[in-house]
């Protein structure tokens, strides 16, 4: 198979041509579609479902649905946006089924009511193991805080800040007004800042912690030096 970069340079790899090739049963074209959009779509699913394994399963099911329904792609929006809608609908269906299983009415609906797992970014050659550990820990904290946000805010935040989609693209993907995208994005950032600030406030009290073991060690060493000097 040709490398992805070379394959994307083909003249018939615009959205309409790719969709036509997929509709004709060209699995190589569909593989290219998946590889081109995997990261964005996984992040959308992960933001909505808050579980990496569930996100992978949902994305796979969404791809199968998209393959079978490719004839519905009309080019009114980008292929990426159309696929995002398929993934969102797949995730909403899973959330509704889970809510029914738990006898809980869903609180959040993307249509009405109001983050891989991403692989670590390549480190610079100068990054030390300690720096890599700090990066991983910071990412884990942010992912945990994102998971605590309500789904509607979490999904918009991932699309706008992580995937850097425009307000228009996000609105089209979620089928909500652009004003709603802006308000949810603003609210998500505010909630994240507040949540992170609370953790920082707690952590400040533990900075340079002085536990009993360290206390005993210092006292013992000082006493030993006093005995040695005496």
C-alpha cells in the first residue's frame, strides 16, 4: 500500500471524489478517509463517552455506518464535518442506551440541552525523562478535569481547543447554533480554570512537604554530628 502522504496527493482525493470512490466500494479510499480523520473523530468520541475503549468501539461502529451511508454525503459540509455528525450520533445513541440500562434519564442532549487517548506529542530531543513524566502527568490531570465537565461543554471544548476546529465547523458537526458553540466554549474554559485553580490551592499547602520520615532523618543526622563532634 502507498504511504499515506503520497496517497493524499492524488488528484481525486478531494471530499467528493473520495466519497464517490467509497460509494463504489473502494476500500482503499475508505482506509484513507479513516486515516485522515481518525484523530479528530476519536477525540470527539472520547470527549463524549469519557472512556478510551468505548470511544474506539463507537468510532468503529460509526465508520461502518458511514461506509454504508456514504451515498447520503451531499457535499453541503466537509466530509470531516459529516463524519463528525455520524460519530456524535453514534455516541449519543450509546449514551441513551446506557442511560436506559441504568434507569437514568440522560441529562445532556447535544440537540437540546447544553480531551488519546491521544498519543503523547513527540518530545524534543532535549527532553529529559523527568520532563516527559511531568508532561504525562499534566496531560493526565487535564484529561481528568475534562472528563468532569458535562458532556456538551466537554465535546465543544475538545473540538475548539484540542482539534482547533472553527466555530462554524463545530456548530455544523454538532448541529447546534454558532452562538451555542461560543457560550459552551466560554463556559467550559471557565469551569476548567476554576477546577484547576482548586487543585492548585490544595497543592500549594503540600509544596515542599515535610513528612515524619524526613523530620526523623534530619534530627538523627544532626544528633549524630553532635555526637561525632563531641
